[in-house]
């Protein structure tokens, strides 16, 4: 039976570290840390995410600035706001909640965010830095996954690492981070032919394919570390991951639950990135 990786506990530890450092910076340097969160339109899931981000800011001692814009906001208006935030010294990090309404070009908006304030690490400059291993910010979800793997004490060096999913936000950067930690990395996706076989070779399996209970116990190597990035709904509408937890926990050595695994890590790593941004902008890092 697998050991459950407790994402809530690990994320609480990350937020605690951030809160301590934030308080120290305030006391010793008079430095305040601020995150701007921009939401456009009325997507209910985005509203929940943004509220959670604001709450996390409060918990670690950051200022948060919310900009809620109407659904019919033009791209130009949004770009104008981003430019204002790029110049606002109170704002160390800028997060534009995605998805944006269809009439706005997400790439144009991401490209407009100053790379120094791009705490999502979505800007091409930051994506490129990840490729060459010289990054300031890591994208929040892959960074959270790395922290969860570290919490197991399993050394990635020399291990067979399999990532299922090739998105720009999770799959691709995930593979890069595992590679930097000396893993032997395979990226699988919806067109991979011998998926089960590849998965069975994985010492570390990260699943981010967006299909409910896609990975089952018979695809998992005995004792593997299994990280489930999915946020799906099962046949009964219940929240579940990309991994069939019930069968997978019988094979895995360590496994993340959904909810309570990767989910809480993303916001914790966002807080960490925002703190890093503030320190860099103050010339402290
Ligand atoms: N929408 C869903 N996840 C994310 C995220 O990590 N960052 C942003 N900006 N939008 C999101």
C-alpha cells in the first residue's frame, strides 16, 4: 500500500517559509511584497482560484491588488492595465488569471507582462530560462510537484521519470525540471502508442493529461512515486484525478490524492515566486 503524499501539509510548510521571510524582510529592510491579480469576466472557477490566491497573500503577509474587469474588456484595455502594473513599484508580481475571454489573445497579454514580474513563469523569456536551467521563477504547478517528490526523500538522479501530458504549463516544464535533477525523462501524450509499457517502466510517474482516472494500477510499477496533476470529475460528478487512486495505491510506493495533493502546492509556489520577485526587484537576490 502506498504512502500518501500530503499536499496540504507540504504546501503549509512552503507558505510558512514564505511568511517568515516576508516578515523578516519587512522588519529588517522595510520591504513590502505585493501581488496583482487580474481577472477578466465571470468564469466561476477563475473566481474561486482568484479568491484563494488573495487569501494566500493575506496568510503570508503580502499585499494583494485585485483588478476585476468586465467580460467585454478589450485587449487594448487589458494591455493598458498590464503596462500600468509593470510600472507600479508596489506590485512585485502580476498574475492574469487564465482562461481569458475568447476575443482576447492570451499570448499577447502574457508577452506584455514584464518577465521580472511574471510569477506564473509563462512569459517566453522565463520559459526559455527554464530550458537552460537559469531560472528565477518556476511555473507553479511543476515546481509544486518537484517539492512533493522531494518530500518523499526519493532521489530523482538516474531514475526513469515518465510525464504524461505535454502542455506548456505543466508537461513540458515538468520534464525539464526532472531532467535538471538528473532523471531520465520520457514525455507521453495522447498519441503515444505503447503507453502502458512506458508507464510500467516509470520509477516516477507524473500524470497531467486531463482525463479522469486514466492511469490504472496495472500501468504502475511496484513502488513508484505517482503524482497526479489532474482535476477531473468522475461519472458521478465527484472531483477526481487523472489516476485511478483505488487501484494505483495498491501498486505505488508514494501517491498524491486528489484533492489534497498537487492542488494546494500551486498557490504555495505562487507565493514563493512572488517573494522571489520582490527580493530581486529590491536587489536582494
Ligand atoms: N488558470 C488555471 N491555472 C492557472 C495558473 O496557474 N495561472 C494563471 N494565470 N491562470 C490559471
